[in-house]
C-alpha cells in the first residue's frame, strides 16, 4: 500500500511511519515546505506525485491556546487545508483518514460522548476542528474521521514529557483533577489506522467504514490521575517522584477553555472496525521505556 501522510515530525505522523513501514508499506510523510496545507495547488501536486492508495492527515494547527489569537491560521490548516487534502485524495480515488478532537464538545454532557452527540466547541481550536470534520467528509465521502484526545508519544511536545521535566525540577506538582478524559498514545492511533486500512481501501462511499469515529485510550481518568500514573511508572524507572497535589481548573487558568469532561465512547470503532481502545497505562509504560529507560531490576 502507498500511503501519503500529511505531517512528518508530529506525534501521530511519526507513529504512522513507525507502524506502517515495517509492514512493507511505502509511506511518504511530508510537512512544510514540501506539503503545506495552506497551499491548494501544492497539495494537489504532492498527491499526484505520491500516487497514494490511502491519504492520512496527521497535520494540524494544534496549539490550543495560541489558536485563540490566530483563528484564521487555525481555520486555514484545520478546516480549509484538510478539506483540500481530502479533495485531492478523492480525485485519485483514495480514501482519507483524518484526526479530530474531543474539544469539538463542550464537555457538559456528564457521560462519554458518542459520534451522534452534537458538537459545541468552547474554543477556536475546537471550532476549527469541528468545521474541518464536516469539510473533510463533504470533500471526500470515503473519509474516516477519528476524534481522539490527550495525545502523547515519545516524540514532540506533550503532557508526559512536561510532567517528566517538572518532576526533575520541582518538589511538588499541581495538576487539575476536575477535567475528565483519557490519554491516547500515538502508537495506538497508528495501529488503529493500520487495522482500518484494508477495509477503507475496499469499501465504497456510503459504507459504514467511513464517517465519524471516537478513539481514545482506556480507562477514563483526569489529568491528575494521568500524572499519578506517569510519576508512579517513571519512579519505577529511577525518575524523581515529587509530591502530587490536586487542583481545580479555576486554579490553573488557560486562554482557551477546555471541556471539563471530554470522555469519548469508543464503541463504534470497535463494532465497525474491530479496533478496541488500548489501555493507556500499558502504552505509557512503552513510552517511558523510551523516555526514561527500562524498569529497574528491583522494581519488576
Ligand atoms: N495532541 C493532542 O493532544 C491531540 C488531541 C486530540 C486530537 N489531536 C489531533 O490529532 C492529530 C495529530 O496531532 P499531533 O499531536 O500528532 O500533532 P502535532 O504533534 O502538533 O503535529 C502536527 C503537525 O502538523 C504540522 N503542521 C502544522 N501546520 C501545517 C501546515 N500548514 N501544513 C502541513 N503541516 C502542518 C506541524 O508542523 P510544525 O510543528 O512545523 O508546525 C506538525 O508536524 C491532529 O489532527 C490533532 O488535532 C491531537
């Protein structure tokens, strides 16, 4: 299979390359200046040249707080550009995989969100991603849009790496305990795409293989609960373990409002594609093996 991945250095893009190449797939992963989602003609030319069987968009404007000040750029990348890439894939007859976010929801439902729940984004990033979902599905009916959350990996900037750095610098870490969701490791998202690919390639427009899907890790937790597990598993690898204090969102103000409860119900992707939510605690262990090192002999 020939796969074109938009994004190269991003967390999900790198995980896709790592997952697909060993299986013998030919993967072209590009980001600016080779592939810029704000350049429609450039996108079409790249897709034409790469001649992909499958196009995966792992590129996005992901700076949630900065997006509040750069709504036009966020919209250009997350909506308009994503749709141009989907359109170019459609012109080649290639299915399209796109990632979206739990931030399309306001987080007030009080239960895990299903794909049928109405979005109501609280900030610019979520609004541009929500518009992007609709634009992508309209531009290429053979699109699978995977909403995910709290993405982490050994690469790029993410919550795990921030907590490991703070654990070295501080005696106490204060983390919000009233925002609910689930960490998702990029490797598990890449694995999902690899498993979905054969069906996406074979299915016709209108098949239930396409459309919206939710996929995060399991079980649900809070940022505080996630941090407790990071610190516990890191300590078993010899990393410093500072005191962890639970705080409220009000005590940690950010420019963009986050959904207080963005838990995703991942039942549909399991039913349709046979992809089960991965236990993020296991994936975290693999991530820490890379970032910190193996579990110490006396901690096994
Ligand atoms: N990270 C999360 O917590 C999270 C949560 C839910 C959903 N998601 C979604 O999951 C997907 C993958 O996220 P990720 O964490 O892998 O993101 P990431 O690590 O921030 O990577 C995004 C990549 O997109 C590239 N990019 C930015 N603007 C571009 C443009 N105009 N044209 C082409 N490439 C561009 C970035 O390049 P530069 O670095 O050079 O700008 C970066 O390599 C995204 O759709 C995101 O919205 C992420």
